[in-house]
C-alpha cells in the first residue's frame, strides 16, 4: 500500500503542478523551462498511472515495485504463485501493464503516422517545389496563400509558399526562416510527440488536449526566441502579424479558433521587454523533475 | 537533390507537359537532351508508380503512363497540410503561423500599423 500511495501522490502532484502551470504567466517568459516541466510531468503521470494498479496487484510480495515485478516474473516462470496472490491481484497488474501497452502503442502509432506524412511531403516536394534565389536553402511552393513550415527529420526541409515570399519583406523573411530552422534543429516534432500520442490514446480528454495545445504554443515561443537571437523582435512580430492577417485562399474561416489566440500571445510577447527567469519557473521545474524521479525510482527499486 | 530525385522530377515534368499518356520510349525521347538509357527511365517510372505519383496501363505490348494528379493538385495538397485545415496539432509538420479571422486579425493589423509608424 505504501508504494501505491507514492504513485498516487505522484499523480496528484502532477495534477497540481499542471494546474498551477495553466494558471501561471511565467511559461510565456521562459518557454524552454516550461517545455521541460511539461516533459517531466508527462513522463511522471504516465508512469504513475501505470504504477497505481501494478503496485496494488503486487502488494502480496511486500517489496518495492521493481523487486516485486522480478519476483512475480520468476514465480510465473516457475509456475508457482504465492497463495496470497489472487485473481484480483493479477487483474490489477494486467490493467497497469495494459495502460503501459496502450501508451507505448499510441506513441508508436503517432510516430508512424508522422513519418508517413513526412515521407509523402518529401516525395511531393521533390516533384513540385522549386529553389528560389530570394530564399537560399529553402523550397518554394507556387501557391498564393501564405505558409511557412518545416518538414522535420534527419534531413529537414524548410518550405515557404510563393504567397509568403511576396508577403514578407526580406528581413522579415529571414526572421521567419530562422524560426523554422530552430524547429528543425531542436527537433520540436519529438518534443510534441508524447503529447500527440497521449491525445491519440485519450481523445476528447480536456486536460490532455489543453496540455498539447500549451506545449505546441511553447514550442513556437521557443523557436521565436531562437530567431530573436539573430533578428530584431519587431521583425518577427511584424512577420507574424502579416502572416496571420494575410488573406487565405485555402482555409475556410472559423476552423482556427485556437491559433488566433496563440498568435496574439506571441506578438504581445515579442513586443514586451524580456524579463529574468522567475523563481516560480525554477520551483516548477524542480517539482516536475522530482515528480518524474519518484515513479522511475520506484520501478527501479 | 539526389540524381534520382532530379530524374523523377524531370520525368514528371514530361508527363505533366503532355496532354496524352506516354510510353517509356516517348518519355526517353522527350528527355533526349539528357542522354538517358531506356531502362533508366523505365526504373524511374516504376518508382513513381510505386509511390502512386503516376498510373500505368497496358496498351497492346507497351505500358503507357500518366500523372496520377496535376502539379496544382499536389501543390494544393501540400498547402492544405501546411495550413492544417483540420486543426489537428499533429507532430508531422511545424508551421510558422496560421491565418486568423475576425477581431484577433484586427488586433494584429493594428500591431502591424504601429510597427510601420
């Protein structure tokens, strides 16, 4: 029961830290720390949710979960289970392992879907995109709508539409391209992967959807920060505003609710002076890392 | 770009520029400036068929090839992915920004005007 209480405490702790982070303003100023916090919380809650039923089922062994798992495996191999270990215990262990399998499976499925979508992108880009002297190293798509994106991978591609090329002055274009290169270099697709996987495993669960949207926005802010190192804040803000207000030829209105809010938040942030890392950020990071450490150490003990 | 990717593109350009489906021989002839072997072009067409970019059909003893879709259709597909019409935040692509509408757009337009001034 002691171990179950630990796992339960980790779940509760994750919930509280996540709740605090949704309400705080500091993540906007320290997106990198906030991303780390979310990664830690994601890992912690995944392991803890597996840990609660597993540790309940392993209670008859009266040993830490890691050791008890090994003992159970040995007993199963020997065909001799302890008398106290009933069907209920085995069912609980199966539930825990089942949750683990679902989480792992949806991660693999998300990765697989992303890899396929990217391969299709690369195949099509090879046939229809063209290089342009105005943007060296970048693929240009001849389409009037404004779009700039990155196809992540080992050999990433930065793509911009002809509409975006004509929309942006040269210096703003350079800032946008720096932003995309930051996504590619820091593999932000992998940062997002656990959260897309979680929302695939638990579709329609509000706080999962919210965490994914939050991390997606933080990743954009992080890429904005990387671009700011080399370009003026105002350039990036202007490019964002220009992009967002460009008439779109391909997207029907009314489907982009979340993004509207995001872009305004990014522009506001770029126009505000930067502030030092707040102590709350450090506190949250410490909490998230401790919460991740807790279930890991239980499974290893 | 790889040599193979380059060839695929050249072959697709030939098919897109023709109004009718083409045989391997016709593609080779259209690319005569490149001095390509018949088998090379056939391999490239096979690869493109494997990726679903071209469709082939047997006519008599020869295969004829046609593009599975126009160039504009492919560009539109890429753009729809890029603009994320479904609103899904999948991990496949990372985008710079999406279009906004209504009041938020007004806020941003105002920001843009201030930056100019």
